[in-house]
C-alpha cells in the first residue's frame, strides 16, 4: 500500500503566521490532482498555536481504501524553500 502527498509549492513560516493568525484561520487549500492522492480538498489551518493539515488520501496498490491523517507543519532550523 502506498500514497503520494505533494506540497512542494507550499512554503510558509510558522513564525510569521503566529503573529496574525487566530484559531481556525485557513492558511492554504490543496486540491486533489494527478500529482497527489488526495481524495478531497485538504486545508492547512491554524489551531492552538500550531499549523495543521487534515487530509484524506486514496491508497494505491490495495483493492480499495482511504486513510485520514492530520500532520503538523513545523519550522526546521536551517531549512530553506526551493523556488519552482
């Protein structure tokens, strides 16, 4: 079983968002496409001082199935964004 998540074009700084974001603020929306295995739109949002993303992914190489997950976006010291 496998699935693909591609958020290559998204770059956000938690530090700048902490200043102006309230709980429930949607920062970005990721649409299902041929480049990912999203079953439906995925929202990146601010909650309790954290940047979170809920997603439902279609599984590949299995008869059928989807998995719901929530990830937390974090700043990695020394990381940089790549321009596409």
